[in-house]
């Protein structure tokens, strides 16, 4: 006899369990929820004896795991629509960054904003993500580039996790860009970001993972390696923006440090793919940035598939390269631009996204995981990636609560 808080029934399930067909589909399913977790899930015909306080009948709707956006820069000040105009008048993303715009211009706006302003503006973007079924969101720092503002960004992220109806995982991204006050001495900023800001943020319990931007316009593999060494001393997992605009071997470096994920990967080569496969590092695919920057080289999806590297899909929600607040749209772009299948895209926003965050308690419909669910009014889960600008979301359930 299972005593449950809630029975969900009259529904179809995309369990995203790794056995069987790609969606792990169950045609006439049921879920029992007890104490914020899934107590039982399966075919309605196999429902065990139970007593449920509440019953939800979903009229044949599809239930998936709540979506997980595993790579965002949700908290920042200002906006960069002016740079969008500059790029359409011929400037490149790298030109703008080298001229002191780009990440550094958002840094100035973020430093100038109060904690409450950062929280309020992040909520407007979060609303878009929640409306597309997101129940867990990763949020990075990286627009403070000084101790005070980096910590403020992470505190705002934690507050979102407490107050805004979504679960949050934070990443410290101090090595995102060099702030103007250190332009003459980049090494001094690297030292500050690694030896001062990171330990301070960690001591305050603000850091779930450590990230960096390994790129010609950002930080070198040697600088990233030093960041990862300190993360390891602090017991923090790592991830990396790698091979977005060029190939510096960042993905292989991340894999050597046991990274949870390497993200972007347009310029990834087979050696990098093999290093990721060997380390179990997830490939986080970010089609919003590829689309926005009008890039030409797609990530090597076939190689990732062939070597069995799990692929996650995320929005990269940020003011410069991906001002996109819909995870469903990211899934659509992953299919249309990069040729992922709709099932791969959904796995990329659920089970593999969880893995990219080092989480095994969500991302699938299996007993024991938290009861974070998305309910969709659609005829088949392939519709989630197929439709553009439609939103079939019926409801979100977090920890068993509507
Ligand atoms: N790569 C990106 O696409 C974002 N950060 C990064 O390292 C862009 C951030 C920005 O342009 O503000
Ligand atoms: Fe990013």
C-alpha cells in the first residue's frame, strides 16, 4: 500500500528513462507523489494499491520531467540591443568585445544596478523560461568582474531559487572577461578572480560549480587550468565555455579536469570529443548563440553521437550572444540548425541537462527523483521541439506542488 499526497493519472508519460525507445514513453500512465518525490511511476494498469490525498486527471496530456536550462546568464543589468544593430551594420562580436563593448558593457550596467534591480530584471526573463516548462535553471555570475558585484550576482541567483518558483544552481564565472581596471595587467585580474573572489563566494555558500570562458578574447587554457586547480582544492565541480569561436583545446582541458560539461563547442575536434567521452563530460549545445551571432560552423553533432557523448541543450540566456528566454525555442533551433532529433532535444533539456549540472535527482520520471514535472497539451512530445512560437505548456509541478 502506497500512501501518496497526489495521484496523477489519465496521462501519457515521456519518462526519458534511458531504456527502450527514445522518449521512454508510457501510453496510459500514472504517477504517485509523496513528500516532494515520485513514489511510483508506470502504466496505469500496473498501479499498486494506494491511497492519495488528491487526484489530478490530465485528459490524456503528456507529462515530461520539468525542463532544465543548464546554461544561463540570467542575472545582469542593462541590455545590448545597440550591439545587435552594430553587428547588422558589419561589426563582429569579437570586434565589439575588443573595442570595450560586449561583456564589459554589461559589466558596467550590472555594477551600476542594485541587488533589487538585478533581481527584478532577472524575473522578467525567468518568466519566459518558466512559461516554457523550466523547473531548474543554472545561473552564472560573470558580469561583476570584481568581488562585490560577483557576489551580488550570486546572491541574486540564490534569492531566485528561494523566492521565484524555480530551482537554481549557480556557477561562478569570474573568468568571463577582463574588467577595464585590469586591462594593463590581465594576470592580476586572473589572480584576483581565482584566489580572492572564488574563495569568498564559496565561503558564503554561493557556488555550486566553477565555469570559465576559454577563448582568444577571454582566457587562455593555462589560466583556466589554474582556475580548475583551485576549484578542485575547494571541492567544486567545473565546466567551461569552450571552442565557441575558435579551437583552443578547451573541451579536452575541461575533460582532463573531470568537468561536468563543456559548452558551445562549435570548433570542437575529434580529439576533444574523445576526451569528453572518456571523462563523461556532457556537451552543452547552445544554438541561440550560434543563431544570434550568425555563426557558420555548427558543433560536430555526428562525432558527439558516434562517441556516445551525452548532449544537453540550453538557452545561454544572456544580453550579448543569446537574448533568448525560451528553452522550447532552443530545442527547436538545436533540431533545425544542428540536426538533433526532437527526442535528443528533449533529452538535452531533461536527463542530460541534469547530468551537465551533476544532478541525479531530476531529469527523468523515475521513482525516487523529485516530482518536478511539466504537463503539455500536445499529441506527441516531438511537438515540443517542432513548434515555433507556440506554447503547449499546461502546468508546471515542482516538488509535487502545482
Ligand atoms: N559566451 C557566450 O556566448 C556568453 N558568454 C560567453 O562566454 C556571451 C556573454 C555576453 O556576450 O554577454
Ligand atoms: Fe554562456
